[in-house]
């Protein structure tokens, strides 16, 4: 309950939004982590069943870490579950889905095997956000490590020294 920025919204809307978020955090905290392979599932079925067979985007791994770190910051009552998921997610990002030549791969199979080894700027931005946010909220040093690693990769491998800005990825894909 640290943040009380209401932007002039009615209290009932604020409470409805919080209740919706708490429900979403609860559902995903119970279903998002793949206990067999590690990592977060990409999606749930319409019946709420984790789709453990679906391929996974690396940015989704980072988004889940960010989301559960923010759940802690927002005062979600399941903070212990969120902390465990943040720690597991950071470890997974740090140890399982890195590219051997630096940075992180783009997509993986459920077992963590790379599908697309492209190193994408957008993915690395999410890894930076997730790591920095997790470190800020939980103090987990792995978060700071991956945020710094992602920033270093962006600055040394994706920066466009000729025209300014950054490349979409190492394959020089056209900008989004």
C-alpha cells in the first residue's frame, strides 16, 4: 500500500482494479511456473490450464519476473509466493536461456532448448527492466547482474555507431 496515486479515480474503481490484479497474481502464481522444466509457461488455456507444451518467448520470462516483483511492491498478500517466483525466474534467465555468444536467445522450447537464437533488442530491454526492478524490490543480486549484462550487450553489440540508435537485433532486421 505504498503507492496511493489515485489520479482522481473513484475509490470503487481503485478497489475493483486491485481485486482484479490480486486475482490475476493468484492465478498466475499457481499456474505460471513449469515445475518440470523450469521457466514460465507462455499461456494458459481458456480453461486456465497451463500450456506447458507451447514454445516460450524470452521476454515473457522477464515480464513474469517484473510482474511478480511489482506484486510484492504493491502489497499483494501472496508476497512470499511472488518472491519465490522472482528468485526462480531470475535464476532461469541467468542460467538457462543465455546465448553462448552473449545476450539471450529469442524463443525457446519448453525444455529451454533455443528455437530462435536471434538476440533481440526488445527482449533485452525486458530483461533489463525485470532484473533492475527485481533487484530494487527484493535485493536479489542476480537481478542486478542480468540487468547490467543486458545493458552491456545492448551498448556493445546492438548500438548503431554509424547512424545512431540501436539495431533491432544482430541480424539487422528492419525497425519495428
